[in-house]
């Protein structure tokens, strides 16, 4: 058999989505090469309830229906060729080696496995006498491969997959337009309007006056800034005003936020959620954060739902935000009463008030692994760390949410900790891409929060270590 391309797959390609095997195979035009170590790693992931565990079981199911075409041994390597069929077809060579040259003494297991996989990739480059590419989402594994003169690539891993968004546009208008702009057709003021232009700064000619507006069904809706600021956490810049307005607006039901660390995304989402629940638009707040942390080879870390101590241990971003909100609300009330001396709350009182807030507003945390088969209703849903979720995980989470909910999806492509995704394949990027097309089923809103408000140290770190567009 002849093939157009030859790909050695790393484990993370299949645990990101088991059906990537068919995507890469492209209707058997390309040969898939699987080192035995990849199968071993997938086998160890079959138990559990995280998305990678489901993908491991899905891949085992796919292999179960495969057909052996041929088997051979060459230079200490065993090669079994399989024809794998699901809704598509793939030809797969599973290659094992009788004795690996990697030194296993004092070397971490994941590094040993990477080097075993790369030994098979080296053999493949010589055996197939064709250009063989090592496909991985792990930059460290790809770097090791390059040092061995192995051609490498990443799933959807080129700069051509980057899409430039203009979520906020600035347009100049005449002074006399101010009287008629509310609910006017956006094309009247911006003939080049696109579906991802969610927010506008209308600058009045020969004036410092700027009108902020969001777009509803291609109609201009001017922001009521006083009403937006009337909440516990006050928006401090125009991007935060746009975001807060979208939270409080009953028009939008899905919000996607790409934001730097310290930009206030979680604080604003929670503040708006509290206001909406006080106004009886929703009954509860559900906070969902992916359970894969920055550990070697994406080891899973789960957390339990509820208000027990584990609530705080595994949900520090949420708890830090609630702490800040409690202290801010206390200060505002004291200032409104014109009390000159504001006594800081002690930590014990803050903890007590957080517990009371969790109870009063029915704030729940939810683990991704427990969401299958459930339906979320009448809730303001915050999905945090979307950059660490695969498309399959996000699809599963969003499919649990019914039409009585509002969902806010938060993330930053500068803070990816999951070895099974990258900035081209994670769910945040996929959702941001979707804003380029008109959506009939949901009312989308998206914004990028670029301004760091946590403090100068955070902003300095963001600027210094930023790897965007590299």
C-alpha cells in the first residue's frame, strides 16, 4: 500500500480526541504509526471519569473492531498492520521494540515513555523511506524529536490557524447622530460590521464624547453606565463595562471571555451573577473549573462538589473572588453611611460572610467528571479555565445546560496547563473562532480583557513573560 504522508502519533493526540486517528488518517490516505508505548499509556487512562478517561475508553472501543492485515519483524521491531473502521477508515501500524536503548535509571517515567516513542519514530523514518512526522501537542516531546532530526508537527499547530478578532470597534459619528443612534441599524454607522463586532465606541466628531454600545440583532443598544456600575464590583474600563453590560443583559445567553491574569474576569462574572440572582432572574450560581492541572503528562486532579472544606481547596480563584467581594461590599456600605473610619473585617468574619453568601445565593461548584447525564437549569453558569478544556470536554459541559441558564466562559490562552491541548486545539480557541459566523441558536457575546487591574506586579509579569504570537 502507498500513502501520501506518514504520522507517528503521541499519546496526547488520541487523548485529546480518540477520533483524531481518523482525522489524521484522512480516509486512509495517510499511514498512522502507533508506538506500543502509546497504547500502554492510553491503557493506564481507561479508569476514571475525566474526559481523557472517556477518550481512552473510546480509543479502546475503536481498536476493538480493527482487523489485522499483516504482521512482520524487522531489526528487533515487531510491526502489526491494522485496518481500523468506525464512521471512517484508517490504516495503522503498531510498532513494538524488543529492547529499547533508553537508560531507565533515575529518569522519570514520562520522560522514559517519550524517549521510547521517539525511538520508534526514528526507526520509522528509516524503515518507511518517506518523510515521517511526529505529531504531538507536547512542545517538550516535539523539541526532543527535533534534536534527533525527526520531523515534527502539532495538531492544527501553525500560525495560519490564528484568527484576529475585533470584538470592540471605534467608529466616528456626528453630534446630531446622538439623538437617533439608539436601536438604529449598525450598518448605518458601520457598513463593514462583522458578526464578531459585539461592542462599539462611537466617538463624536470634534468632541471628547464617546458613546458605548453593544449590538443586539444588528441593532445598536447604548449602555446605561450608571446601571452597570450599580453592583458590588464596579467596572473600571470600557472593556469591563461592555462585559458587565453583557452579563446583566437578558439578551445574551453565552458569553466568551479571553482575558489576561488579573483583568477582573471572575470578579465581574460573580458580581453580575449576584445581582441577577437578587433580581430573581436565576436561582443559583454554578462554578465549573476543569480538573486537569499542570502536572506531568496531565495527571488528573479531581475535586468534589459542595460547600465543604474541599470547596476552598480546589477552587481558589472562586474563593479569592468571594473574599474580595465580601470585603468590597462591606467597604461600600460603610462609605455609603459616611462613616469616616472603616475598620477592616478580620479573616474569621470574612469566612463567615463567604459561607453565608454561598448559602444565600446557592453557589455550587461542579466537577466536569460528574456532569454526564445531568441537566443544569435556572442557573448562572461560570466555566473557568476554558483554555485547559478540550473541545470534547466543553461540548459535554455545554450540552448539560438548558435554555433557562446563562453561561459565561472564561479563559486565557497564555495560561495553558493541560498537556492534552494547545492554543490551537483547546475549547476557548474553538469558541472564539465560532464568533466569526452568525449564530441562530444562541445570542453570543465575546470580549477580550487586556488591561491588568490586579496590580503592577501582575501587569509586569504579563508583559515580561508574554508568549503571544510566538
